[in-house]
């Protein structure tokens, strides 16, 4: 019944937040981000902000202030080509299909039939077959997103390598002009005081040249740098400033005259209020008849010192460790990008090639696996350094003294956070990160471990600040001790400092958060062999499991759900023992046994073995119906629903090699039967088997419509389900299940690089650009385990528990 009052209560809160406090809502249910089917591969490394280019080449999504998005296509941000033969300009064209109302002195309207786009994150290719010119341009876009690299992967840069193929029987002089507005297309571009200046940067015999665009806002000022690499046969020229709101005729004529820009010296004057400014850089070379040449340009941005919305604490981004925090690094970043991108590409190719060349893997899967990774950088991601004077007490408080490696880990690898979704603005939403974490632990495991330490700190400390929740209207503490938080905060406030931005429920009574911490701790240890991490996390795991034990009200070894939506399906009510939370509970109990064995803690091992023995019996007795596990055991009208995520506990056990012999928690025959039932009902009986797995299906083959979430498809859950199927030998079924989501999102709905949390059969979607689909990397782990490439089960030396 509390849901009946929710719209009223939410609207009052929303109005106060957005109109009186003038702050964005952490979830804005009244002003959803509109779907634009335009996005392509984002630019930038991890945690330094991102700039997304559309598949038509436009610069159209901006996330420089941490966690805050602007969806503006900035029309002045373009590449323009000029071709000259025998001293005459024969062709000059903006490489854009747009026909804008500004810069009308430029030649717009490139014919889209002569351009092609391909993306395989973190790279993209745009091919322009210049009509009637017998010249082909291929722009390769590269960002430094490199597994296991914790330096260059943090850099806020993107490189554009222009390959020019001249099919003519005569030499052609080719110029590529890169123009950029000072700003991100928001009203701040006209706030005044912004200015540009040309630069050259030389190091170790390599020189780059370009223009710095200083954007001088009061909070979080930044500098953009557009540049090109100077080398033998390549000339770089520039235009320091022009008006992007005017006709642009002077820029066009300057380039048209000789394929070069005038390269004035000195800085531009600061802009007046209401005035905007832009700059351009041009790289030129001669391409011999039937020949090939390369022009290299780059975009860098330097916003080293950031404040979140509360403006309380200054944070230094990760890349400042290597390039300083003075706000003067844009030229050095440009130089580094233009002189290191070849090395980055070699590493990217070495990582991707074995998967791309595996003929047994379908093409759609290769595309999905890499392209879904966009969210690691473009998920409002922030990666910051610890302050140099930070001590352990500053981080962990009196209760966290046992986390002996907290400080060394965060000092070395910094703090990492990403949003639940671009519309759901909470950092490190933990019930969802549970799914997405496979991408981190497989590719940047130190970031996963850093994130886990931050969660562990909040577990052992309590927050006494009371807060009223929207749905129930009750006041509760924001965070209880020995309970995993829902999230570590809102970018509009002060993340890490004030956790649990989520106001829909009091999450202290959620049944899945504590369990998901335990499951990730062992999974991380299994994949990284980091024994120090396991030792640090062991007391925290014991504490959260003690908190969880109170949910086993009848002492049968199985927890009960509370008759409200008390887990990640936060609008789908569960009552009593359930397949989802009960399965996660038994998996976590099993992992407690395994961790206790590894650490030589025989007392705790025996305690949880006894719970596991009782709990397994209760789970089978209360939930198994002969074909699958019932949604819950309450006997309600929807208790017998088939939940696509019912095997989530088995998913994690299988990923960690804990699914055989003494560690077989769920009978194999039951798991396989449940997965086959899900495939038959939730996948093949839903939308003709073409849209993945619906969350809830009735036994008669009709979707469960008892809640707004039960008849949704959650893409990240489907990828996890597919991984579980692959682990259990149902490889064909797993790929078919996941393919439905990829085809629906990336092909049917045009949601490239903005994969939502959910959609329904009638093509209604929810929450664009969401964290959970990163779970596709669990499919890759399952495939690697089947091929024998993943870690063997660990049997490390016995380590005594610290007294």
C-alpha cells in the first residue's frame, strides 16, 4: 500500500530537490533522458571524464564534471577535408551530414551513402569515400582503455589517425582541419572569460602543435587541447579563435586558399559575457599518386581538480599522479597520446585478437563483449587519488583498524566509482555492481579490490544521520554498522563521505547486499590469488553474515524475505524463502566455508557447514517443484513464477569452481532442469525467443505482470543467465538467450553505447546507459573456464587467523 503514496511523496521530494535546492535528482522519474539513436564510441580513458562521438562523427555527449551529463551536439566540433592538386583547391567539405543554421559559410551536407562507421570499443573507424575524388579517408579513433594498465588507462585523451589513400594518378595535397568550440555546448560556453592560445610541445625529438582552449568556470575549470603531430612531410597550422555562432566564412576561406590556416601568434582575448569562441588545427601532407599517408590528430582535456556537487572536498583525478594537478597538462597529454597510441593499439589488439579470431564465437558476441565495456569509462566514472596526507584513521575510523591493507591499496590504485546508470546517479550501486563487477575483476582487478575496500570501510562504520525514505515515509539511519551500503553516494553531493543516496527504501533490510559482498570477496580472491585481500576481508565477511543471520527467523538455515521488495528487484515483492535471495544466501554460506578452509578458521568453517547442511535441505523442500525453483514459498498467486535469475547463486559458485563434489550446493540435475525451463518459458515463449529472457514467467507461458519489473527484460541479468547456462554445458542455449538482448538493444532499438537497464516486449525501455550489462564479461569467464584457460581451483598454503 505504501506504493500508492509514492507518486505524491516522490513529487514533493522532486520539487524540493530540483526547484528549491536547484540540484538534480538522483533518479529523475519525471524528466527521463530522451532516447537519441546517435551515439558511438566514447573518447577518453577511465575516470577522467568522457566525450562521446556519434556514429555520424558528431561530438554529442559530455561528461567532464564527474557524474554529470550534457547531451548537446556542438556543431562547431568537426573534421573538414581539403584536397588540392597542382596548387588549386579541388574539394573542400565538412565531414558531416548536418546542415546547421550556424557556420553557414562552410560546405555542409556530406552524403551519408559515402561514409561508413564501425566500433569495437575502445576503437572506432569512420570511412569516407570522397565522392568523385578517388580519395578514401579512414579515421581511426583510439582511447587508452587497456586491461591491467593503471597509468595510461586513466588519461583523458582520444587520438584520431587519418589514413589517406590516393587512388588518383597524380599527387594530392590533403589537409584535415579539426575545429572545436571552447566548452561543451552548454550555457557556460557564453559565460565569459574563456580564451585560447596556440602551443607547441617537444619531447625526445617528437613535436606536437595545436591550440589550448581554456574554459574558466568558477568550479571545475578545464582546458581542451586540439593538436596534431608534426613530422617529416606533415605541416601543422592553426587558427587561435573564431566565432562558432557566426557564418565561419573567414575560417573556410583561410583553408580554401592554400589548404593551410594562418597560424596567428599570441593568445586570444577572453570572451565577453554572451560571446563564444572556438579554434581549429590543420594537419597537411602530400599524398603521392596511388599512395598512402597518415595524419595524426588528438583531443585532450585537463580537469585535474574536481569538486562534487557539495563542493566540500577537493579531489585530484588519477592521471594527475603522472601529469600533475596544476591545470597545465593538456599539451603534455596531447604529446603523450600522439606518441604512444601505437603502443596502446598493440596492447588492445593483443587483448582482443584471440577472441576476435575465435571462429567458434558468433560475431554479435564479439561486438557485445567489447562494446558494452564503454560503461567502464562512460558510466559517470571517477578515479581519484588519495590525498598525500591521508592516514588510515581518516579512511576507516576506529572500527576499521583491521583493514591493514586498505591504505596501501587506495594509495597505490586510488578510489574508483561509477554510476548505476547515466540516469540513476548513484555511485557503486552495490546490488547492480555485483553483476557488472566481472568486467572490472577480469580486466582491472586492482580497481575491483579498491572498490571492495571502500565498501568494507562503510560496512564496519555506522552513519547515525537519520533520513526519511520516500516510499515508506519512515525515518531510519542512513547506514547501519555491519551492513553493506546500497551505494557510496550521489555525484551531486559528496560520495564516500555520505553514502546511500538511494531514498526509495531503507536498504538496511535488503537481503542481497551483504551476500553479494561475500560472493565477490571469494570470487576476487579466486581470480587474483590475493591472499592479503582475503585476510583483510574475512572479518568483514563474518560481520555481514552475522547481520544476515537475523533474516533466518525459523533457524532452518535459510533466510526469509520480508514481504516487500527487499533486494535488487526493488519493485517486485518477495515473501518468505525465495529462489533468488535463498540461492545467494546458500552460495555465500558455501563460500564462507571455503574461505574459512583457506584461512584455517576451523570453528567458523564448522559453523557455516552446519548452516549449509540445514539450508540446502530447506531450500529444496520449500522451493523445488520438480522442474525449477519457485519464485518464493509464500503460496501467493505468483509464488510459482519462473524467475530468470533464480540461479544467481549457482552462477557465482560456478564462476569460482565451487560447483562440484563437496561444494555442490544445488543438485546439478535441478540446476540444469531450472535453466532448461527458463530457456523454454522465459526465453523461447517470450517475443518468439528473440528478446532474451523476461524476468518472470508464469508456468502457463504468460509473463508475470504482478510488478513493473517482473515483465521486464534486464539485459545484465540475461548476460549473467547466459553465463550460467554456459557453465552448465547449455552453451547453445546461453548464446541464443544473450543474442536476443544484443539484437534488440544494438540493432532493433538503436541503443548503441547507451544499453538500458530494462525493456519490455512492446519496446518500452527504462534507464538508458546502465551498469549491469557489463556482466557480459561473466560469459567470457565461463567460456574461458570451459576451455581450461581460467584459474584452477586454489589450494594455497594454510594461513593461521590473526588473534
